[in-house]
C-alpha cells in the first residue's frame, strides 16, 4: 500500500513539474530606457495559439521605437503546455 501511495504522489509530482528560463537574445547601443514591451505565444500539444511573440510585436505593445535589449522567456510543462515570451526594453 505504501508503494502505491508513493507511485501516485510521484506521478502527480511529475505531471505538475515545469521549467521556465529567460535568456538574453540581443542588446544594442541604445539606452535601456523605462519602457518594457512583451509579446507571447502559447503552444499546446505542439500547436501554436496566439502565436506572435515577435520583437516587432513586443516593441509595439510597449510603445518602443528604439529597442535596447531583447530577452526570450520559455516555459515548458512536460511538453504539453509551453509558452514563449519576448521581452523588449528601450525608448
């Protein structure tokens, strides 16, 4: 009985596990500035929904005309649910 409970708890832990990482992609000579813009793309079972995580969209969403830095954030929950978020700073 204890082994069965351990397997169930272990299975639940595996299903609920996830990973998130933010990576720098680009930096220009522009000052970082106070503005931040983001754009996000959701992926479920390998199919993309709301799939415009471009630098252009992130800059537009933040009202940025001079991009200073670009970061990409990737979240993955067992490959079932993922999202990509582009984060842009600048003026």
